[in-house]
């Protein structure tokens, strides 16, 4: 009988210890739910993102409260497709798995050297900061860490095969809208030129066509390329715009030399693309973008080489 009481007492004590352990684990887990929760479901409340990296590059994306349009670094129009993509990423990204203990120290050291800091604001209040590291070896996961967390995790989007770090780039030109003209155009003129002389001036009646014109890419200076030399060339065409607020802008169109391919060896100029300059920014533009404008306004074929 004494042994029975002893067994019952031991079982009771073990049960109590187990219960306390589970209770403490739940309390401990409840202290860190936000340190493991990378996603934000209510992306409609997100109205500002600040992205910075160790190379001192910084991008500020903010939604205008009046027209709901996203701006880039206060003055430029942001690329809405990329805005939608990064918001979708923030909404859907989840922890794929913890970082293996054997690799944890190395991952933390790498992230300390190279990461992108993402500050997320909801209704103008900063609610979360995430550090985005590089991709896993199989390129199917991305190392991320929430500010204040004890360790990073491998994140992914279920059903998507790839890494997410490229969606948090700090390159300003990648976030810029590729739409060349604003939608608030009051009047526009296209001037064909030969050297310094104006050959013909067209008054563009259907200015809405201009809102459909996009550049292919923005060109910036690097070790192998200097935009200034191209900007200094004589344009073959100028498109002068006056917006409804009275501001005036001009797109300078400059011929581009053909690419080094056999089929273009007898062409003086590239027949597919030309350079555009607006507000000292060099762009690459396809002639195809102006096809509807040329047809609608009966513009001379001199526009294309």
C-alpha cells in the first residue's frame, strides 16, 4: 500500500513538472511571436517603406495620401508593378525553416556585413524592421531577421521557387516608373531636327497617346559607360510638353549606333532603339513605343532611321 502511495506521488510530481514545463514554454513562445512573423497581412495599411544597405544606398517609397500614388525618394514616380510585387512579398513570405545550428554563426556574420534593412510603416507609424540577407545555396530560400530577434531564419513564399532578396533592391533606377510623360499634359509639340535646324513641327492633338509611352531602361554611369557623352550629342527630335500646372519639360531624342551584329553592319543607326534625355536623365527607348503616335499624328517617317 505504501508503494502505491509512493507511485501515485511520483506520478503526480512528474505530471506537475510536465504541466509547468508546457506552461512556461507557451509563455516563452508568446513573448516572441512577432520576432518570427515576417509577413504583414494588412498591406493596405502600409504607406511607406525605407530600404537601406551597407553600401549607403537608400530608397524611400511613400504613398501620397491625396492621389494614392507611390513616390520614390519624394520626387519621382515609383514603378507600380514593383510596388505591388514587394507588398505581395511582404504579405506572403513565411519561415521555411530555421537556420541549421552548424551554419548559424556563419550566416549571422555574413548578414552583419551585407544586408538590406527594410523599415515598414503602417498608417505612417513604423511597425516592423526586417534585415534581408542573401539567398540559400539552393536559391530557394532567403535569410531574414526581424529587428530584436535572437537569430535569422530561412524565408520563402510557398509555391514560389526562388529567392526574395532581389525584391528589396536599393537601386533607385530599378524603382522608377518607366512611364516617360505624366498624365496631366496640357499641350505637346514634336519637332524633327537636322543639326541645329528645325525641319518640321507637329502639334500633338491626342496627348493621351503620350501617357502610353515607356522607356526600356534608365542608363547610369559606370566604369564602361558615360552618359554625358551621349547627352551632349545633337538630337534628331524634341518633344516639348507643357503640363497643366504650367511646368515645361522636353524629351530629347538621340540616335543610337547599331549593336555589333552582322545584320546591322550596313546600318548607320540602330533601327530598334534610340536614346532619350529628360531632366538630365538618359533613357533607352524603343521606336515601337512611338508607333501609335506616328500613325495618329501623321508624323513623317523621318522619325525612324
